[in-house]
C-alpha cells in the first residue's frame, strides 16, 4: 500500500490527523540516531480511541507501526517503515495527580518537564530526569527505560512505574500494575498475554534469575526479571524498556517523590575521565546510598562551550570531572566526606542554585556538544553501554584502546555512578565510500565483545534499537535469545510493532542516514564553520531536539513554540534540508517541501546559540532562498515582499528627502491599503513612520570626517539604516549619555548599510556588494582605535556574523569585533550609571542581540544601576520582514503571546525596554505599548 492509499484508509477509520506528504515523511524519517527509515504515513492521534484504531489498522492491513515519543531516540528505535505515531501533539495531558498516594496518571505524549511543573505545587517530582527532559515524553521514557542524571537517587523509569494501560500487538487491552496482579484488569480480553508471559518465565525460572537484572543498568533486551514471582510478576514494569515492540502505552501511572531541599553540587576534578571513573566505587561507598547523582564530564565538552562564548562557572583543576549531587540537612557533612574520599586533584562545593543549574545545563547538552568536540563530526551508535560501577575504570581503559586501535576518537561522559557511559565517536562517513560503514560495524562488534568481558550491557538506558539489537547474541546466550523470541510471539505475533528492533533485528549498518550531501551546491555564503558546505552545515543537526521543547528560556525556536508542528522546529527544517540535498525523497532546494519548512523560520538566529550542535537556520534559509531565486538552477521569480521589504533601506533612503509627505500618505486608508498590498504586507500591520530628519543629516553637518583633518572624537556612532531613517532619537539619547560621561561623540557621516534585509531574503549577491562597501567604510574608523558604537542589534549582529561569511575582505573580522553595543562600550568606561533604583524593567532583547551579541552586558549594567529586571525569553515575533508579510500575521501574534505580551501585561507599570526596531513595532502594533532603547532609558534618568 502506497502512502496516499494508506492515508486515505486511516482517515476512513476515523483518524483525521494523518499525513503522507513528502514533507512530513522527511520530518519523521530520522530520530536522534544515525538511522533513516522513511515512513509511509505519520499519524497524530487525538485520543486513545484513535491510537487503538491505528493498531487495528496496522494489524488488518499488515502495515508496521512505530511509536515515536519526542523523536530523541539515539539508537534508532523511533523510526519505522509503515505508520509512525506521534503522541506529542495531542496525547500530552497529565490526567491526574494523587498527592496522598504520590502518583500521577499521564498520557504517553506528556513531556517530562510538563509533568514536573504539574507535580511541583504538591512538593513532588518524577524522579528520573534524562538530559532531554525539556522535550522527551513519558511514553518514550517507558519505551527505552530512560534514567537520566538523577537515577542514582531516584531510580530508572521502570522503578517509578506503578501501572499501565497498554494495548498488546494482538489487540488485547490490559490494565496492569502493582495492585492488579498477574492477569490485570482487562478490556476486551482475559489477560491472555499476561498469563502466557507468566507461564513462559515459570518454565525458565533458574535462567531468568541468574541472567537478568544483574545490575541496575542492564536494560538491553527484554527485562524478564520483572515477571518473576518474587518481583510481583509486574507486567507493567516488564514492558518498560521493550521499545514499543510488544504493545502501545495508552496511559501510565507513575510514582512521584518528594522534592528534596538543601541540594549541594560537589565538583571533583581528575587528570582524565579514566581517573574519574576509578574514583566512583569509593564515592558510592562514602555516599552510603545518599548520592542523588554522580555524573562524568569531559573537559573537551566544556572547552567547546567556552569557545562558543558560553558562560562556564568555575570548575576545579582537571581534564575530567565528576558532578556529585547530595541533599538534606546533613548535605554539607556528606559533601565533606565525599571530597575526603574522592582522591581528586581539586574540588569545589556549589550551593548556589543558579550556578548549579548552569553546570547541569552543560551536562544536559552533552550529546549535542560532544558531536562537535573533535576535529571531525562525531556520531551516536555506541552510545550508552553500561558496566557494574566497580568495572567502570577498567572498561574505559579498554574502550580507549579500542578507539585508538580503530583510529577513532570519542568524548566520554555520562552516568558514572551507574556505570553508564555516553560517547560520540568520529566515524569517517563519506558519500559513496563504504569504509566508514565497515568501520562502524567492526568497531561496534569489537566493543560488544570486549564489553562481555566486563559483564556489561549494550544499553544502559537508551535501548538497543537498530544500533545494537544485532549485537544481542554477543551479550546473551541462546536460551535468553529464544526467550526474547517467545515473548515477541506472545505479544506481537505478526511482528508489526517497531520491527527491526530487539527480535529479528535489522543489520546495524543498514539504513544508516547519509551524513554528507549528495547533490553538489556551490553556496554564496562561506559557512565558515563547515568548510563552505551547506550540506555539511545542515547535517550538524543530530536530532537531539532541544528545539522541540514546548517551553524555553532561550530564543530557539519561536515558530515551533507557537505551532507545535515538527516542520517549524530547527530539527524539522534541518531534516528537510538534509533530504533536499540528498535528493531522493525531497527533490532539491526547489522542492515545495523546502518552501513549507522554511516559511515560518524567522531567521532569529536563536538556534545558532541555543542548539548544542550549532545549527544556524537563519544562514541556511538565506542560502536556500538564494539558490532558489538566484542560483545557477534558479527557475522562479522572487516574491514582491523580497523586492520591497527585502530592500527597505534603499526605499528609506529614497523617501528621506520627503519623509513628512510619505508619512502623511501612508496614514491615508486607501493609500495604505494599496501600499501594503503592493509590498505583500498584511493589512493588519502598521507602516513604520520615517524620521522627519535622518540621523546623519541632523548630526553630521559641520563635523569633520575621519579622513579630512584627523579629528578624533572619543566615540564614533555608526548610523545603521534603521537608526538613521526611523529611530534617530535612539542615537541622540546615546549621545547625551556619552557626553554626560565626558566623551566627545561624532556620527559617522558615510552611508554604511549592513545589508541585513537582503540577507534575510536571500539576495546574497547584492548583500555581498553592500557589505563589502560597508566594511571598507567602517574599517578606518575601527582601525583608528576610537570605539565605534552600533545601536540597532540586528544590524550589528549582521556585521558580527553574516559579514564574515559573505565577504572576502579580511577587514570584515576586525569590523565585526570593533563595533560595540552601548552596554559593551559603557562597561569599558570609568563611569557611574544613573540611579535606576525603584525602576522595574521588562526587557525584550532582540533575538539577534541575545543569540549573536549576547545580552549579559546589558543585564549587568541595568542591575548595577539598581533596576529590577525581567528578561523576556524568546522572540517578539515580528523579526523584520517576517511578521509584516501577508500569511505570517497569526503566527507572529502567537509568538508574541508565548513570552513577550504576557510579560508586558504582568508588569503594566514597568519600563519596557526593546533595543530592536522590530520589537518596538511589534509592541506598538499588538499592545499599544511604547518601548524604548537602553540609551533612551539612561538618558531619561540623566535628565530627571
């Protein structure tokens, strides 16, 4: 059955949200693993009745069915060839919380962090917390028996499941748990599968007791130990970790635990990760079962964070660290005991919650950071093997020897207290070259053989999936493998649920996702971080999915937060671009699927800073638009909005001599409607007013140019196009502030546009010419040694990022580093800011300010002046031409409602600070709220 027929059949069965388009199949063809399996259709059930209808369709049609969770699976256990089921969109409710019993009932698509938020008011939490906790689903955690950093203290997912309602592959629906007994309570059956599983284990009691559950992180294969009579014959817990190969979770009851107070983070530094591993057994003994977490982190991951400009709190001396968390009234004494027993080079105890959170954030981003911590990209595959903790040091030594023997490298980190090691490895995958594939197979096989010597498990928490299921015969004996087959026959006799995993596995080197482009594309942008290759750049996305978190404290990804549609996430767009450059499912950058995927990208650059692997979708979108409209294979004409909004600085310059007339005309209803229609602007948008007199006309008269008499002021102000033509009052305020500090200020009189609007619309040839002229214009001012001030964040960010990727002028790097924000400039002065005590500020950093420039200097300045600051996360939703364009208005408003507008409504008496013109236009349009620039706030207090 092909995709259109399958979609029609599913819709006829009452499942409306199902899609078989090339776009959606591309989005769901990969998870966070190295595997690519294109589904026939993707279904998003709205209730469990539709989920059961999908199972029934799978059985009657003989079409495989794979549960996806959040798509963060690293082993390839969330991709499948038939129907892929996404519960994240609709089946995402916390049904109930029983505070007295300490339990919660949840649907399978509930995001872990949302469950935590629901439990927090009751003083409770769900114990396990994977690094993907901001987006992983409880159903996915059940599928893989996820653990996370704090499983040492709170247990694995399986230890926290109290009951489940599940549909086996046979169609039987069973409710089973700690109070229902072996047969459970059933709907439409009499517990046939549960009884058969019990009989199967009873026939092999001795074997199950000796081979399964040997240590906590033995999660490979099926966990038959939970079916033993002494373990309560827990069918619900047996199903945890079965990777969706036996049944579908309809609902789960999970245990909640009290949130502990008085947490301390003990940081222990060691010469290497091996020495850190050696210290684990002594720390576990000293902790006496009181350790909540004991995590390992390699220095190379931390170095990458620093290299990308991220803040890293102080760490002890060493090249490898253990992060050990303890809590309770006696936590300080326990922390002291751990330090004494640690044999560490150096140590530090952190009690500040914000500092601890910053350190844990680095650890949580480990998978994405490790992928870029080596000389060449590193990949998952051999991802989370585990050994008994007392064997950890020996295993890491053997593993390091295996890496060297295969001419590979990897960055180990992970749950050292549980003996579980994560690693990303630099397999040399190249298009058309099978050596990388062969090395992948040889290395994984060698690791599995060596792991057996240590009594380890192929998987410690992510499941076996396509990466390791084929290797199970190297871990388990023949009798165990026969038991796995018998279990599958009982629960899913037709092998329709997630086939290719665990039983009758696919080869581990089959369906490997291409990680290099096949279609040759000559990019206009240099893409300096990926050797000039757009294909290499889009393959930075490994699928870890930080961009699909339903809530964020950063910028990424604004449109996904508004739509909750995979196509609007950074990951989704990357997947479509990967497919486009592979040229099979999506036919090149001109394919309509690329247009749909990129349409709601705001070019905010939030991913450039927030994505652990450094995906920069704004840059990729600009390149894709260039290739579509101007590239060698271009066949389409640009839309009017590109020609008008995309060249706004040019039209502003032409309108400048008659700005008052232009403003009056655009206020007339018929003229405004006609102008908006011609420019492709949504009729609900206002047209920004031109300044009656531009900044350069108002300030430059009579002032000496740099090259005339060598006149050197203390500060030069760069008149970017937006400040010059629309908001010169911002520069006038900055001048007043700087002159009050005793400085002489001059405005650069030359035209120096950054080319931003040409970049965001993909008009890169013209953008390059503009940037080359601007670099040549600004370079002498920068080289003069006098600070140059930029006031519009988006324009300054363009100098710091796009200019160095578009121009060949070596001075572009100097200009990029030589033009400062106001807060950066003031931070270098011996200057006392005006008193802002009693001033409440709601600040919306422009998304480029937050992601490229960094807003920390601004926050420090405001707080040092005494202001109370609420920093708004996310994007305002306008983002230059994006929110102005027809077809984007509703999404633009929805984005503003995620963070900005609620913050403004919650602080109605606050000063609203927004340096970016886009943010100010959005606030004026949607909330009738006047927002000001930092310079205007400071100037107003000087004059008070």
